[in-house]
C-alpha cells in the first residue's frame, strides 16, 4: 500500500490481515516521526491496541477518549489522515494530539494527563440520559495514574455502573508486583470467553435460591482472597469495575477478542494491557525516554539529525569556544564578522527553513541584536538558540564588556526561554535541551570562569530547592549558586534555617517555587550577578506582592542600577556586595530583622 493512501475499514479484516496491518503502521509511524519529530515510543507501543480498538469500535460514533493524547498517531492514520501525516505538528497541518475540529473520530481535545476517565464517564452519562446507542472507551496510560483526577473519575465510574471500558495501558510503571507463572496462567484463563460465559451462568444459577446464595457468598470470599494474593486488579474491582487482565498488548488477535467481550459487558470494565514503549523499533525500545518526544532522526540508527545544527559567531570564534566546531564542521560554521544584528537575522532565515542555528555571542555584544531578536525571531516564534557567553561580571575588560543587562532585555522578548546553568554539567544538559527539546527562541546564559563551588545538575526543572529551611528564602541562579549555598551553611551554624531556591531559568520566571517558600519564611534575599532594574529579583518581589504575600524583610543583592568599572571578578563582587562575606551579612540581617535571633549573634 502506498503510504499516502488511506487505510480501509477494519471491521471485516482477518486476524492475519490485522497483524500485517500492524507492521505497516509501525513502519509508517517511524517514517513519519523521523521526518517531523514527535512522540515516537508511545505511539509504537499502542499499534496493536489501536488496531484492535478500530476492529471493535466505530470511532465516528463510538467515543474513544485518549488520556494526554500523544499516542494518537496510529488512530489518525486509520481515520482518514494518513496522507497528511507528513504535516504532523506543522502550521496548518495535522495536530500532535486529538482535535475534534480535525476529524469527527477525535472525541475531544486531549492534551492534559489524568482526564480521560472523567471525560468518558460524562459521555456515558449523556448517552444514558439521552437514550442514545453508542459505546464509550477511555485509553489511560499508567503514567496518568499519578494524577489524582484519574482516581476521582475511576471512583465515580465504578459507583455509577455506566457501561464503559477503561483500558489501562501499562508500559512500565510498577502497578503490581511481578507475576509468577501460576498467576499468569490464572490470568489467561480468566480472560477466555468460555470462562467468562460460564462464570455468568454459574452466578445466575447460584443466586436463584437461598442456599445457593449463601454458598455463593462463601465461595466468593474464598475466591477473592486467593485472587487478591495472586492477581492484580483488586483496587479496581473494589471501585466497582470488572477487572480483566493483564493481557499482551501486542497480540492484536487476543486484544480484539477480549475487547469485543469487554464492550458487551453491562457495566464498567477495566482492561489491563501490558505494552512495550517503542515496540518494534530497536533504538526506541532501548531508550524509550529519548524517543518519547524527539526531533527528526535517522531511521537506520535512531541518531538525531544533528546535521541540521549550524553554529554562528560574530568574529569571536576562539572567544566563544567554536574553534573546534569550525575545524570539524566547516560547512556548518559561519563567522559573520562584527555584525551581530546580521547574525540574528540570518539565524532567523535559517530557522525559518528548517535548520537549527546556534549563535554564540558575548552578552554585551548581543545588545546590538535586540531589534532583530524581536522583529525577525520572536514574532515568528523561530527556534534560534543563543549561547550568551560572558553573562555577569567579566573582570578587567570593564563596563563595556560586563554582561549585566541581558537578564533584563531578554525578559522583554515574547516567547523566549532563558536558561541559567550553574555548572559545566548543567551547561551541557541545558544546551542539549535548548537544541532538541524546546521550541521558539532560547537563550542559554553562562559566565566567564569556573563553577564557584557548585557542580551539581538540576537542569530539568525550571527551579529547584537545594536546601530546606524555614527562617528565610535565599534565591540565586548561575554561578552565585555556590556562594548562596555556602551562605546558607554558615547561617545554619548561627541557628538560622535558610531555604535555598535555585532558578534554572529566569524567563519565563518560575515564581511558584519561590512563592511557596515565602509563604513559610516571609523573608527573601535574591543574589543576582546582573543589573537590578528589570532583574529576576524585581520580578519575584512583584510576584510576591501580586500574590498578597507580606514580606517581613527583603533584599536584592545585584550589580546595582549603573555601570561597574574594571577590576578582578572577586574585587567587583565585593564592590557590588556579591562576595561571600557580604551575602552572609545581608542574609543574616534579613533573617534576624525584627526577630529575637538578633540578640546573641556574634558580630562579623
């Protein structure tokens, strides 16, 4: 079949044809996502399950509700959109999630986790109230069970007893202890239609007479005790679901058979399906996290298409560390000369046509490209990565070269993400994230010099708590992180408990982590090696005021609101009040202001 042809209805196909179709679809998913990027491992894991669902349900009428929805690619291929899959996630193309405006086969918008059961239950209730005839099925990933909303939906669905099927796609989360051979055999026997039919007949006969009912209750308790010790699913049965499983999620024949039975049950059913993320594509099976959400890649070995990355410099090849790249990849290296504005706009043109341009530039020189950042990059939301070198104090080059203003002016760029590594490991991780995971304009700002007594890696979250405390909140980013940790340790010896919050990005400002801390401490110190006007510290103060959090005391330790002269970095940090002793004294002042802890503290 030509990959652009649409797949026929699956109602009449044989089991063998279904298995062959699964292979075709698996190849199609790999081919499409290798070109467009997207969610690969999760979609490969549900190929057989999606085909089985379409053999049993008419999704144009029946309601198939995806949880999160990133695993809907095969569903889209089977519902008239196969020929447009090369436009996946592109402007005007096929969406990466279910979208009713795109097709009647998409039951609802789905992009958040843990919502499917609640949505499906609402549809089932509407069906009953309106006396209509369609079936409802929710596809729930095991990861969604970490959200409380999933349990709220399951609890009410079990109580309401509306006919509906919830499929639990278990692809790795340890829901139950590993099952032994006997337990697996019993689970398989319980799923045979003959067993299920015989069980229903037995139940009707036993409940027909008083002695039969008494015996049935006794045997039922014995059976439940055995089942609870050997089989999963007790939690769902306690909620009111008929539990079926676990079943092999890659046996399309068996899945079709059990889905037909589950769809006919008069009440809520939970079908537990075991799948493998990335099934059928070696690189995705080996590292499913890497291929959960991926950019374009080489089908042969799964290697990301790094050839689309280009490096740009403005006459600073050596200064920005690009000499090695220039030598190894001369066709992908561009030195534009002393023309930063041109570099930004050229990068925008590259990004517009599918390349990933990385512009390595000193903070002070990026100021020349401000207009182009807004006009040529941000308006079109183009994915250009800016490696902002020399962010902060640079030492003896003085006021013309300090990188003190980028934190403020980058914050005014709509849609930009500004990352702030505090160690070499974080720099590497954040640069990779900026290139392969984020979209739109991204800046990674880093200083001249070393790590300043911090070598950890907390790069995945916008902000993180490095130390718990209750007396005051210390906030920093970049290489002042080490100084703030040392300050907190010194305060601890004074009996002052400081919570240390590290900002891994400063735009968009991750205010929530700091506000949570301030609700407890009511005292704030922000250490930031940048100019104060428009700084992250000012943003946090504004956020606290907007949230109605009264602060007993607050201090912003920064490079002030003017220019800083030349000198060594240690000298200039002391001048600005950013050296360790100054930070300690200011933090101690903030922590003890108006407090009984003021008395008895030794002078420094």
